[in-house]
């Protein structure tokens, strides 16, 4: 099969399309013919040698989400039949014509979604749903602040917050990205400047002085203490990304006085049982909303797999709104 291989740690030039062995499904696994995959920040970090994949994933083929069709089932796999359209997340290996994964780590693609649209869904919506609903226990009418709101996870979070009857606010690097996020339900936002102390002022203005109930922090660094100052009592801060830095300070007095909950979360490094649970929750609670037209996939660019270098360059430009999708077939 054809697959994109990381030949050495480095820039986009280390990505090469090569002929590699097609995987074979083992117990409880399915072989999926990949029609489309999407980029994630983790792919860039893996290419740079800064984020190794899990031990059970291909070590030199990046890619964490896919949309395709089942072509073969392994021993003991009972949920799927060849020909069914499925999408999901993997530890790596989706920049390829075929991949294998556990049968309970995939969900059926709604008829309304094309393969390209479906490829833009799993990582963003599973991450956002798991953080907002499973962990932060978001309730209707609560307020949510989403950093990097025009990213794939950010726009997924905006839509889910609205679908749950809560109110999404956000930050982004530029008013244009905020305008795009408003198309998907963003209530209001702030084009973050260098002085993040302003964040608390905006959060209080948005919430009549109360502060926000939940923060999804996809940025980290200095956004972390600024988020703490913007929160309401009993608020929940979910740390998902560290694009602005892995180190920060914590205003402990504010955390104590407001009785805040701070929690870090990631999907890629979890045990398979936890990944299955997150996928099953996505299948039961999120996929039906796509089938009803209440949620939308957000595709920034669609490129062929052979243009993977251009796709990575586009992601590193930080100009994207939504997901970059690689068309495999």
C-alpha cells in the first residue's frame, strides 16, 4: 500500500510517500480502506521528533483520524461487515491507504457526511465531547471559554456547547478567526493581544460579572493563569494543549478562593479501554447530531495525500480554520 513515512525528524521535507506492507487485522480488529484522513498538531510534533506515537501504533506513519470502509475483519471481530463506512481515531498510521484498529474504536459514518467531511470529525469532536461532557460535566445555560476557538477542536467545542444548551465564548489570534467561529455559534470573543490580563475583563463582561464556568485551554503557557482569573466559582479548567508553552504559573489564591477544578486531558496516550469508552460516548451522543444536521464538519483545505508536505506547511502557518483533510482515494 501507499503511505506517508517520516524518514527522519525534521521539516516537511522528511515526509515521503512510499510503498509499505499492508497491515493484517488481528483479534477483534478490522482492516479499513482509508479514503480520507485529517491533520492534527500531534502529527507535526511527531514529524519533528517531539511527540513519539504509542508503542502499539506505527512509528513512522503519522495520522490520528480517518474515514473509510471496512474491507476485512479479524478473528473475533463481530461488530462490522465489509463495506460499512466507518470513522475513528488511532494512535498513528492513518496517512495510508489501509490501517487496522480495534473494532470498538470506530463508529458508523452518517449518510449525510462524505468521506472528506467525516475525516474532519473524529479527533476534534471526540476530544471536545470527552472534555466538555464526560470530564467537565457541562450543564445547559453554563458559559464556556474556548481558547484557539477557530481550531478543529475549538469549532467542534463551539458547536457542542450550543447543542447542549450552553453558551460558547472564545479567543483567537485575529478578528477574522472569531468571525468564522461565529458562523458555527460563537456568542462573543476576544482577539487575544499580548496583554492577557484583559481576558478576565472580557469574561466578566460576557457573563454579567460572574466569570465563565468552563474553560477549554488548547494553548497553555500564559493563557493558563489568565484563564483562572476569568473563571466563576466552582469553575472547571480543562487543559488540552500547550501551543503557547508547557510551563506556567498558577495563582493558587484564586484557585482556592473560587474552589476551581483543574484537569489535564489527552486521548492519544490513554489505555485502549478508555479510548473505547470515549468512542462509544461519541457514537451514542455526537454522531446522531450529525445525522440530524445539528453539527457540521469544518474543512479548511482538502488536498491529495501526495501533497502532504503542503498540508503540513499550511498547518504550521497557523492560518487554518477547522481541519486540513488529506484525500487518500
